[in-house]
């Protein structure tokens, strides 16, 4: 018995120490690490291999700054003291000098010494001219320019940002007490002024100077970041994923010859089962890659429709606690108005079809830069069948190749829950695409001719609603598997909301949906639990019972710590399943031997 207790005690002590290393002060630790102020040990990085620390290409720093502002009051005072500089006007590495642009709209802050030093005075003049050009372009397109303090120009700071892997970042102004400054006006009650930081030269390798000149990088950064400043002027509480989607779209609208934005699309199309409003990430195409959906909307309804979405957002208050306003309902409200007389679901399905057909109406000389569709599965032996569960506003493609003895017709039968739409395409050997739509998805069959001579047939299924877990099933022999509808009627409407995308207890324990461990658990749910019936049943049960429990945990720091301890083995198992399984077997082996000796001793005593 003593040996058993010793083994159990060692396991518990190890777990507690491991948890302390990995999860102590999780929200504080997250922001400290992201801003390069972390004191984390190497053990955390070695054990969890948190991908958030590694970023292969430069991005925009606005989402992180905005999240820090939102979560500020949740941080320890010691953390706030360290990170206060992140929400204050930057201090340059040398004596600060300024240049006002010709229009008087912008003041460029620069230095000639230290790490932030400019390459030349002519570069500062170029920066000023580019920002004047950007403002003029936005004015011509009908956008409301970024608000500034009375009679003051907009501040742009030139800094060395390559080490932070950033093109630029836009931050709202705060008063002496750290409160957000608002400059309300008629129709824009939540307008907020801001300032901007951009790289001082764009010559470092991370900006790919052999592909894009420093001037081109400056142009798209100015277009992108200044649109964030414009967004803050419409409504401070904007939804971050759509802010990035819009700013990235505007890069190509203002500077059509640069085309850097196309690099973000592949990570969405190759992971099309992720929701439209997936949190911002270059790994998933969240935010950045979604800009191509704005192109579809602008082609379908005119570019002014995108500006109309921000105008629709402008008067709306925060849903509570300073949280961002989910953009999906705003888009739905706008598109269903008499002006457009459609729905977001209809447009999303139209977009998903265009991913395959590639019949883009604008920027036609750039169509080859748009990543092609990416099938979830490819079939060349038959019958073929599959079942997929899709989150809100997501889609999946399935590819069918004709075998040597292929029939003339390919019959595909589809059944799905109420949020599913489906269609099929056949591509001839000459590349001509023909669509065969499904009028319904209730054991409906599409008979596609000339399959034997085709290049391919593809099936598209999409969840065209704001409700998660709609399910579709298909078969080529007329026997699709039964489908199960969503078990929760609650829409999941924004990856940037405080709900953590449904991971309620994990979000409560770690303090923010942004925490890497919450992201790990969310991906495990999407990729492993929602892909099978037992996993979906577990998720449904979790969604039913976890919200009130999560609220209770969030209000009690002690319970948050206990919950993090309890979640530790789950997180480790998700990241390192093989090592976790080995550890479990080792623990069982350690327990087996003393238990067996005790059993044999009892048998001998009885005998």
C-alpha cells in the first residue's frame, strides 16, 4: 500500500509542478510572451511546442494590441506595469524628429540613430507622400478618414519592426488613466483616434525584398494599417477577423500591382472546413485569407457594399464588457436589407462555388494567383461515401476520378441537415466546367453524365448558416449514412468573441480564447471530436452543461487555477498523444506490480 500511495503521490506532485510551469498566470504569460517580455522556462516550450511563438512571415500587430486593450483589467498589476508601454506612444531609439506630409494630414515621426534609424531623408518624404496618396484614394472611394485629436495630424512612427515580425500596427489612443479616448460624432458614437507604427525601411528578409520592393511593402502596409485607423473611426468595437479581411482586401484595391495578399488564401482553401470568422492567423488563413470573400461580395454587389458593412457597424454598441461586435450578424443584416435582397448564406454558397469555377469578374489578370480548390478527399474506387460535420459558414470539396472501367454516368446521392447546401461539377478533359446542382439535400441524387471521359467530378457541400455542426452525407451507390442535426441552437458568431469558439471552460480557466492552450483544445475538438458520432455526442453534452459552470469558474481565481491543473494532462495528451499514452502505460505498470504482490500475499494467507 505504501508503494501505491508513493506512486500516486509522485504522479500528483509531478502533475502539479508541470502545471505550475506551463500554466502559471496564463493570460499574463500569454501577453508577456507575445510582446517579448516572457520569463517562461524552456521546459514550457519543449513540452508544449506552442506554435504561437513561431511566425514565419510578417503580419499586422493590430489584433494583439486590440486584445491587450480589451483584456487589460484581467491582468496582474505587475504585468500591466511591464506592458503599459505597448499601449502608449512609442519611444524611438534616438532623438525624435518629425515631418508633416504635404496635405498636413500626417505627421511622420522618425530618428536618424539607433535601431529605428531611417535609411535616408528621402525615404521619410516617400512615406509622407504614400500616406497622402492612400488618404486620397480612400476619400475617392467614399471612406470616412481616420479621426484625429482636434487640429492634429495623424501620427505615423517609423520603427524597426522586423524583429517583431510585423509590417505595422495600429493602436488606439488612451488618456492618462489608460481609458480609451472616444471622439463621437453623429452616426459614429464609438469612433476612436489612433496612431500607427510601421517598419522603418522594409529591407529585411522577412519582407521578401527580392519579390517586393521596399516601396511596394510600404504601399500595402500604409493601405492596410491606415484602413485599421479608419475602422477605429467607424466603431472601436469592430470584429478583428473582418477588420483584417477588409484591410487586406484594400491592399489589392489600392495597389493592384503588388499582389502580396494572395499568399494568405491557400491556408484557408486547404482548411475550408474552418468557419468564415475563424480567429486571425496566418496558419489558418483566419482574417487575412478571408479577404477574397470581400472580393466576391464586391463583385456580386459592388465595392460600396463593403463600406456599407462598416457603416452598418458604426452605431452599434459593444455587446457587453467591451467585447467586440460579431460581424457575421452585421453582414447578414446588411445583405438581407432591401438594398441587396439576399442572405449571407446565399452569398457564401456562391463564393464556395467560385472557389472551384474560378470565374472571377474583376482583377482577371490575377486569377492564376488565387489558390485552387483543395479537396477533403479524392476517390478513384467505388462505391464512395463519406460524412462530414461542418461549423458555421464553412465548406468541403470531394473529388471523384474516373477509373479505367468507369460508368458513363456518376450518381451522387446527398443527404444533409437543414443548413447544408450542395452542388456538383464535372470538368471535361478540355477543362470545361458544368454544374449539376442539388435542389434539396434529402437523399437527393444527381446523375452526372460523361464521367468516363471527364477530367474529374467534384462535390461541394457547405454549411450556409451561423449554426455549428450541420452534417452532410453522400454516397455513389444511393445509400448515404443518416445525418444528425445540430444539438445546440446557439449560433457561434465570432472567433474574436470572448466565448473561445465554444471552449467555455478552457477559456474561463486560461482567461482568454487567445491563450495557446485554448486554441489547441479548440483544434482538437474540430479535427478529432466533431468528425465522429461519439465525439459529437460528447461536444453536445459539453455545450449543454459547460456555460454556467464556466461562468462560475471565471469568477473564482482559485477554481481557475484548479481547472488549469485538471486540464493539464488533457492539453499534454493533445500535443503529445504518443508520449502521454506511454506515460499512462508506465503508471499502470508501476501500480500493477505492488497490487499483484498484495493480491498474491492475500491468496497465500488464505491458502
